[in-house]
């Protein structure tokens, strides 16, 4: 028997009965989602961080460079050297070690005042405790969401790098791709888009067509 053959359908969908929105459920729907079994966040400041520049745009900038800003390119961190060690004294708990690499974009001006950009990366090591699910056919995995920003930096002419202090946020998650059975109230109603307008004529069109007569007295 499939989940669909045991599905629930209501001829009252959409809507509610007797003011109870739960009575407006149309059906049970199987959705594919990413279930998060556990997660933790770490926010740190790294001082004297060295940013090595690669792939400058435009190419061959004139040194020295003047720093403008640096921030992460996306919210996805690259995980390597992942090691998961289950804790025998704490069932369901594991020590998770990983190296998280955060790609960043560095903005600068060169010696000729030409604005440019280059890519770099920030690497942090994580060693945390997370709750992990029991072994199953569908394996779990560790993912990282990251954010990094650097406000100030000094240029090192010896190796063409920037030295900065970085503000780093790393969120580690234990996730599994699963299929969940959830109640549904039908498809979402998508409203029509409203075009953006600066309303440049607002105020002018609100004036009277002809001037109002005013008495001197």
C-alpha cells in the first residue's frame, strides 16, 4: 500500500469549518526536505588574519593596494577533514571535527586609483559536540553555513597580501534528506505582482484642474 492510497481528501478544501483552521486540511502530502537533527553556531574574531589574493580583476594591478572591504562570497562553507567520533558515554552524541573554508571577495584600489577585486579564503577549525542520529540506510551528513566580514586591513608589499581582523560565523548542521508526510491546506495563492513606480506625477495630478477663485476681502 502506498501513502497516497491511504490519503485524506476533504471536499471542504480550501477553508475552515466552524472557525477551526485545522478542519480545512485538504490532504496529506509527502514532501522531500532536509531534516536537521542538530546544529550549533560559533562566532569568533580572528586577529592578524592573512588574506592571500588570487584571480585579481582587472588583471595585473599596480601595487601597493589600498583595502576597501572583504566579505564572504556565499553562505556555503567548504568542509574538509571531517571526522565524527561517537561518544560511548553519551549515546547519540558525537565529537565532530572539521576544517571549514570560507571563500571571500576582497575589494581594493591599486596605486593608480583603479578599483579592483580578488578572491581569497578564510580557514577555521571546528571541534564541537553534536547530536547524531542512529545508523540508517540513508546516511546523515555534516554541512556548514558561514559568513565572514573584514572592515580594515593593511597591505603587505613583501607577499602582496592583506593582514586583517575577521569576524567569522560558522553554523554546523547534522542533516539528512528525508521524505516527510505533512498536512496540506492546498496550493499557495500567488498574488499578482505590483509594478514599482516612483509616482513622479503624484501631487501634480491631485491639483484642481482650474485655479480656485479667492476674494480679496
